[in-house]
C-alpha cells in the first residue's frame, strides 16, 4: 500500500550546512595562503627523501646505560617542573576564580549596598586572568631564563603564570555552569561565600574541576618539554642537545618517554574520574 503523501526525505538544514561549508572555505583559503601552508610539499619526491633519511636515523632507540641515566634524571625534572608549576598555578587560580564567580556574589541576590564593589572586584580579577594567560609560557620562560639563569626554576614560574590564568578562567566558568540553586539558597539564608562554594557549588563541579586540572597537568608536561629548548631544563633540553648532535636514536628514546608520560597523565585522569563518580 503506497502512501498518498510520502514524507520528505530531504535534510531541512542542508542549505544551511552547505552555506556554512562554503563560508568556512572562503575564510580558511586566504588564511592558508597567508600562512604559506603547502601540504603538497610533503609528498614531493625531494621532501619524501629528506623525511625518510631523517626518520631512518631514529632507529634503533638509544639504550646505553649512561644515556638512560640522563634520560631518567631529565624525566624526573620534567615531572617536577610540571607538577610544581601547576601547584603554583592553583595558588593563583583558585582565589581569582573565587572572586570572579558571579553566582557567589552576595550583592546579586538583592539590592545590596556593596554591588558596585563586587562588580569592581570581579572586573579586576577578570583583568588579572587575561594578563596572566595572554603571554605564552614559552615567552615567559625566555624572559625568566634571562633573570634566573638556565634551569628548571624559569620553567616552573613560566607555567605558574600562564596556567594560573587559564585555570582561573576555566574554574570560574565551570562553577558558573553548574547548578547554582544550592549556592543561592545558602546565600539567601545568610551563609558566607566560602560555605556556599564548598556546600553549594563544589559537590556538583568537583569531577569536572579535577578532570580539567589533570588535563592541564598533562599540558604542563608537554609545555615543559618545549620550554626545555630555551634552557628551562628537563626532557626538552636533553632533546635539544640530541637533535643538535644529530643523534636520532637518543631523540627517539626521548620521544618514547614523552609518549609514556602523556599516557600516564591520561590514566591518572581516568582513575580520578572513576574515584569521584
């Protein structure tokens, strides 16, 4: 039995999606030209020959006892840089996020006299977070290496400054996006802002806050490797030395350790999420 009026199988949003695709291509094409993005160069005969010769030098990985000892020390230094940097970033981020969270503002639940002061504090905290995260950690590392000299101290401070701004901004957004009714009820009942935070907002946001913090620690591990190229110590500095000496086997071993560190961070994040669930 045939239907008199069969349903229209066409996608009602097809034209909109096609328009967005065309718009994206129109915008991205000149960006690719300005950035001199030429992927076809990778597949040229000369490019493939150079890349093949370069990658062939990475096999086999270096496994000598002396190098593995240096690799272990550099790995521990990288973990120490990332962990200490994130710890200092938390010291910066938590009070700024607390000050910037609008759902913890007592003046917003009624016509309070301190409304303008609260707005001023939140605006100031937002401005500080913008300044902290505006400059990349590699730039901070370059500046701090000049002041503190070569070594991991510059990397720790560089991570603390930039990641403090990132963590503070995202923490405030997570606290704002969670269910704020409990915190509002506590504030309306006369509770303080700290109690409203711990009993109203954190129970529903802890898992997301911890997950993002562990993710940022993983990013800090990667960033500490990059900062090692400017003299901030760790695996990056060892990798820089190996690449300058054209020792592909050592570079391969360092990259393997780097991959294991990222897998470790992912495993820690999964364990914490299951524990807090």
